[in-house]
């Protein structure tokens, strides 16, 4: 098994035959010891965060696969804190797709002159470039097309798939009286088929969720949601 990439929250190994093993870690994104799913640096380590994230990811990917929504998920091993997935080619040099239901985080920091904290955003989708040096800048559909990353048709497909997936996540959370404020997804093309698929994870580590107006931390979210 060959280690091919060391990420912020996961290490990546090649299994051959277009399959990849993801090793979940307890590191989470944030700044100055404070968790922030929108941050582009590892801010702290929380014991049990890797297993907690994998449990939620397994639930959501199994749900999406059962609905015939394309993902990279094959299987997971909670004891080893690993997930086996289809090998995928990232979009460009790596994009993150954010679906926002309320104004918080970086959206609020950028546009506070025009909105209030917690203001409803009606599943607003935006794309950022994975570029730590430049702070993961937001990129428009026009810029993606001009730079040859995604054409307009591909962007529309990405946006529609994002809204569909995030709508399902939001509905599942609502069953436990949990409200999704925003969530960050990643996509790629299945290396074997070329199909656009959801990759990475869906967990408390890449979403903001509130209960009765109070933010729910990732480990607590997993306990509330999967109990």
C-alpha cells in the first residue's frame, strides 16, 4: 500500500485497481485552536474526531448511494478508521463547493455590510480554489470557464448536484431537530468512468450545524445525529 498524499485531516493511500484508502485523522481545520470548517489550515486536534467523522460520512454516503447519487464511497472500517473509495481525478487542481443556507463564516466576513448574521441564503452555492497560499479564494463560473477548469455546462451540473446532495443532508439533520447552516463538498471525476462524483467526506468537520440557534461542535453533532 503506497502513501500518495498527506492531507490536513486524512492520509491517502493507493490500493491499485482504481481504489484508494483514506485514513481519517483527529486533526481538524481551524485557526488559533478554534474549529472552523471553512479554514484552510489545521487548527487543532480533537481525540476521536477521525472516527466520528467517518461514522457520519459512512451514514451519508450509504444514503446517497442508495439514492443512486454518484459518490466515490465503496466501504468503511470504523475500527481502523479508514474508508475505501474509487480513485478520482480532482477538478482543476482542487475545488471546494460550498452550499450556504444561512450567512455565517467567511460569507458573513466578506459581505457583512449587506447582510446580517444568520440571514437565510436559500442554498446559495459558491466555489473556492484549494490554494492555501492564497487563502482558498472564491472563483466565479466565468473565471472557471476562462481558465479551462469547468465549462458552463459542467458548472451547472456541479451546482445542481451540490444542491441535491446538500438538500438530502439538510433533511436528514432536520429529522433530529438540527439545522444545517452551511456545508463544504468536494467533487472529482471517476478515474475509471469519467463520471462526476462526490468525493472526500460528509461530516461535522465540513459543515456548520445549529440546534435551537446554538452551534453544535463536530463530535457532539455525531452523537446527536446518530443516537
